[in-house]
C-alpha cells in the first residue's frame, strides 16, 4: 500500500474564479455543471507573487518547439489545472486532459552532478529513455553524446544540427541491415556487436565501422535485466574477435550494461574487471582497444555510490589508461526527476447504500480498497512504466474539491487507481490511501515521471498523448537558457524534422 502525499500551499489565501464563465464564447449556461458551480480557488497563485513576471514569462527559443517558461514546476502544475477549468467552462472537449511539467533545470543539475563525480567519463544520453526534443537539445548544447538504438533515434539527434556523428554510439548489438547502411551514410561509425552474425552483416553494410564488443555483465542486481537478450560471455569473446579480424573489421573497444535501475552499485566493479579481461583478449587478437563504454543503469539515489565504485574499479583495472576514451549511457539518471504528471479524476466507483442509493462512507477498516478512482492517464499511456519498467508510482493530491489547499488532517481511505481505457489490466495503483473527499474533477500529481513513460505511450482506445509544459526553476535556470539560446543562435535546433 502506498502512502498519500499532500502538496503544500504556495499561497495562504483561497481565491474564487469568476462566475462569468457563461460569457465565454460557445457556452451559455454553467448552472448545472458541478465542477464549475462548486469550483473555488483555481487561479494562478503566481499572480500574487511580486516576482511573477520573472517566473512565468515564456520564451520561444526554438521555432519548432513550445515556449520555455520560468517558475517552479508546482506553479505550472497548478496553472495547468486552472487552464483546464477555464477550458472546461467553455465546453472544450478533453479540457481536463492530463499533462506533464518538465523542469529542464533538473536535467542541468544532473549533468553538473555527473561531471563532478565522473569527470573522466563522457555521458552519452540513452535517447530511448525519453526522446524529448528539449532534452536532446539541452544535452547537445551541454556537450553530451548520445546512445541511439535505431535509425529513427539517430535521425532524431542529427536532425537538430550541431551534433557531429562521432558523438553518437549505435548501441544496439542486433540491428537491421538497412539501419547499419543508414548509419554508414550518416557517418555514425561506432556501433556494438555481441555475435558473429552481426559481424557478417556489418562487414557487408558498413565495413568501415568502429566496433565495440558488448560483453555479458552480471545484471542480477537490476530491475530490468538485459543479459537474457544481449552480451557476449567472456569465453566466446576471443572467437568473436578472431572472426572480426578475419572479416577485416576494426574493433576499437568494449562495452557492458549492468541492467536498467541497478540497485547494487558494487556490481560495476565486477563489470570493469570483465572489461579489463576483454581488453587483454583484444590485445591477443591483434587489436589495440581505445574505448571503454560502462553502459547505464545509474539510479539517482545511488549515483554517488555507483560513481565511487566505478572510479575505484577503473583505477584498479585500468591504472594506465592513456589513449582510452571512457563513455557511459545514462538515461533515467538525467530525466526521471525532471518530469511530473497531473492527472484528472474522471470517474469513481464506490459502494452504494441499497436503501437510499447514496454512496457509503468510504472510510473503512477493510484491507480491500473501498473506492475506485479512474484518471485520464493509464498503463497504455504514461504509466506503461509500471508494466514495462517495473516502476511503483506514488500519487499525491494537487486539488481537492476545487481547492489547492488540502489539510494534512484530511481523512484518508484505501482506494485503487485505474486508467481511462476499457481494459481491466489498466490499473495504476492497486491499493493507495487518498483523501475520502476526493471527487470527480479533482487532480492527482505524480513525480519522477521522466523515464520510460512518454516514450512508450500509445493511443490505445483513442486517448491522446499527454502534453508537456516546459519550465526552468531557479537553480540552474539561467544556465539552461544560456546554453539553449547559444545553441539556437548558431542555427541549431530549429528544424522541423523528427523530434
């Protein structure tokens, strides 16, 4: 069972939305709309902030992208709820649509954190984690490289301009032949392999490739394990290198991946030892390796520990690393905490009193959820991370009965959260405590929604993708804008190609 979090108020006063909604074009009567009729306090709290002009103004940096706002994500979550209420009052279809708020300053802070703890290792952002157009542009402007798994991702990165193909690693050991040819045409030479068939394919389609042998690492301490699909055991590496020599291919280094969401950073030490052994095998095969790719799996909460283990292991097993380039493939580390989601309660089911047909008091001592809430995001959308990435989400209250001000003493009841589709597997939370007074039209928030969420969302049952509002908060905000504006001033990032 997950505990509920209640968002604290940014403004000590409640305000009331004007009752003049009926004056808006296309809507003449709201007297029977319970959401509008009983709606208090949903106005922009920043309007009472003397610094609001410096916090909420938008800036159009890239012609092909939405504007970039200023201000803490909480402000824009609440502003989004207000905007939804205003649209709803005009009978706008899907006015209460779920939405994300992305704080690009958080991405910048993570980049600073990476460079402080692992200054020798150049991050190559795993695009598959979240191919957001602003994220890619920001990391490109900051000098990061990119880990791409498909021709589409390569095209997405190169289409923005300002990224040399040498900053991309095609880190998919099993690629379509046409993708290999396309990479060759694009000038993307660095790519991984872990089997002999891949070598034959590359010899035909991209004989000038700079190959990296992906070895099998112990991924037993990760949430998402990759070893069942990728990675050559050390005992087969000599034969693979021999075959690469026979085919006239250039193998330049070694890569590994300990799995996504690694919860035991000590595993990196063993992986570096295996990589050292693979380097020795390369020398025996007549190669001089110049690249070590330590993969991904970096968890935000354990990053400093992982960085320390990595640094110590590299010093131990590669004490003389002159001429060796070190790279990594972080994904969730950069973006997980940068995105928050606001979802609207669109329906609820509660037990009924058989005599009065009134809902029973949902406060129950039972271990079974007493109320079912339905929100407008689910496992076929942004919450696919629950099924595919084994994530646990924790909802908190953004608004209750139309107010942002929710008392921490509000009575709670055990409930379940469901997505909007007509599929019974669309369950967001099987059991979570939320305020008993939650009603249709109230909003819930979810943090840490930046990794493996938007990227794998579908439009099953006709539900649209949730929009993203972009902002920069105070710490790192100026640095983000300078980096992006400089990138844009050079003519990069404006293209209308794939995001």
